């Protein structure tokens, strides 16, 4: 039984591969009673608004007091201030693609479907589940149309088979960085250790965190390394590989999961598991709550997660006031020093359901215009002079961290288009000015710089959007995952080298060589289109 759970959990967790003039709802009002602050609503216009539906990732972050993802102060505010009445369709973040595909198959998918994964959007385009939208943007849009003209670097992400199948906005630098590693600086100081710079040093530091009682309670009860869903990308990046990326090896397209370097990453992960340097109960920790608890209660020394982890740091300080934490730079392997995993410039990709009629299409485009022009500001920061104030007319400074965490943090899920960008030096200005908030903000400012310090290897802008490729990978991925699970957790039953031999045999059996040939032809045809700015 546990092996079955193990395979599923590892699939998800470790081997899978996130304008200031806007008016907002008064946070003092309950979700049932919300009315926009200082906003005049045209009653006639409100009555004639068309309804559209939009998917939303359910991350389990809406406080009970605030309502649900479907109905809360911000969904009501959107409906009162935007040119549409929006019905939000939550899908569990960990199973978003499966849930969306099920909704599509049953004919009950939302009008606007969005995902970060371009391969998934391409799959929907090839299936006919979504439709080209070039003419709709041209005909109905103002703000978005102009924005896309001013950001030509986004074109490749939105274009599939020569047509625009999705719209997107540019990621802010904090979203591009995304991943981060943290280490307990006070533990390093107590054990007279330096921050690790190589994978070998990382293992040695982890061993000392396990064996030398860094929390000083006289017991061997510390866990060296814990992580959230970003761990796989962080560990793979040490070895210049990622199971979901294609790489150019001597000019030839190769899938990351079949490279020699991937063997090294499995060996590293297995070493951590075998030596007890990661919490072995992570196998059933599908939502990473145990990992979070170990960190926030002061029992973990290294966190593979995000560069920005406000709540985790705040809760750690509440439980262990003397704890000190610092961001950890990517560590080098025998392949050299890669950057921490970094995202592409495009943010979420918003696609239009093929079943939408003309009226809903026009409404959806105008809604996206509104969100990009001004709606996103309230979704990200809340109400001016209640949740934030503007410093120098441009930097939103949080007024109360607890109030923001309770009333606003979850609303960012609705900002499917945004023009926000930041700078590392803004982070302390944006944070609340109490001592703890400033301590965390200064650490985050440093962490963002660290996360962007080293270039992350990504050879092409996106993976081949060919149905043969997506079909093969969909079949291959769970098979490869099962083999990799045996390598990591099976002791001496299957070595990394033997496991990779099996993985490659499965790749070949399923038609991998032909897919590589198709991928190469696709690359040669689209080479200029796929270049990344360096």
C-alpha cells in the first residue's frame, strides 16, 4: 500500500516539476456585505453585464472568514468594478491540468482557461479545445492590444501553429526568479560552518545539521533539508537538467530526462534519502505541510522552496525568536554552477474555450483589458490607505502584515494579467515597517538578488508543441517516475545507472527516437523564433 502512495506522492512532489487610482473594497466589511470603496457603479450597466467564467488555482489559501475562491470580498469587488460578471471555477493546484481536462471533456470548462505550462496550452490547441484569438484582440481590445505590441518578446509563448492561442503578461522579476534556498545562519554559526558552495559541501553541512545538535536541545531530532514543490527543479538545476525541458546537445535536441546529467541528479537525490538528510516522511506529505511545520518549529536547517517565504519566516521567528536565516546561492556540481531554476518572461497563459459565443468573447476581451489596466493592482496589494500606502508615488508599502495576510494575499490568484514589476531594493520599502517585517524584507531583498545572480540554463524558449511529442511524454512520464522512485527509495535494489538504463529503454520503446527526430526538424524550422535573449 505504502509503495502505491509513494509513487503517487513522488510524482506530484519531487519528480514533477508558480494603477494606484484603482478603488477597492473596504476590508472592514464582511464578504457578504462588501461594496466598493469610493466607487460609483452604473446600475444600468451592472444589470446588463454579460457573465463569463474563469478558472482559478485553488491553493487552499482563502481564510474561512473570507469565504471561498468562488465568493469573497474580491470576487464581489471584481463583479462590481469590471465590465463583466465573473464566475470563478477553482481547480486544485496540484491537479490543475487533470481537473481542467476533465471539465473540458464533460463540456463544463470555463470560458477562460489558464495555465503556466505552455505545453498544456499547446495540447488544448491541438485538441481543438481552445480557439485562435488574434482577430478578437484586434477587434475588441485597446489596453491589451497595445501592451502586446509593446512586449514583442511574449509573442513566442502565445503563438501555436502560427496563430495566437493565448494572451499573457510579462512576469515581474520576482516571479521569474521563483525558486530559492534558505539556510539557518545561526546553525552555521554555532557549528562554525560556512555556507556550502558545492553539492559535496551541501551534503557535509546537512550531515552536521543532522548529527551535531544545532538547535541545542541535546537530542538528535533535527532534519537537515525540507522542501516544497520547487525542490525537484532546484535539485535538477544543480546538474544542468530538468525532466521537462529539451536541451541542445551538440546542436541536437535531447529530452532532459534521458541525459547523463539526469543520472547524476538522481544519484544526488538518492544520497540525501539514504543518509537521512531529507525527511523520509515527505513521501506522504503531499501538501508539504509537515515540511513547513519542521521549518517553522525550528527543526529544519535548509529549505528548498521559494526566494520569498514571508509566512514561513514569520512563523519561524514566532516559535524561535533567535533564529536567523539567510538565502543560499545555487551550489556547483561537476558540470559547473548553474543558476536556480528561472521561469520564462511570460506569465500565465490565458486561453479562450472553443465553445464561447461572440458576446462572451467580447466581454472576456474587455475584462482582460480592465484587469491589465487597473484591476490587478487591488488584487495584488488591496485597498490604498487600508492595506498599503504609496511611497514616492510608485512603491506600495504594506501597512499591516497580518491584515494583508488575512484579507488580501489570496486575491493575487485573480490577477491573471498584471503590469507589476519590482526591484530588490523596493522590498524593504514595500514591507510593513515593524522590526520583524523589516528583518524578513531585508532577507528577501538579498534572496531575490541571489536567485537571479547566476544564469539558469535554458537552451530554447519553449518545448516542441507537436502532438507526437506531448503524447509520448504523457505516456513516458509516469513510467519514468516509477523507475526513479525505485532508484531513490529502494536502497541497493536499483542503482541510478541501472535506473537510467531502464528509463532510456522505455523512451526508445515508446518511440523516443522518432520523437527526437521530429523535435529536431521542429527546432530547425523554428530556430530563429526560439532564441532566448542573453
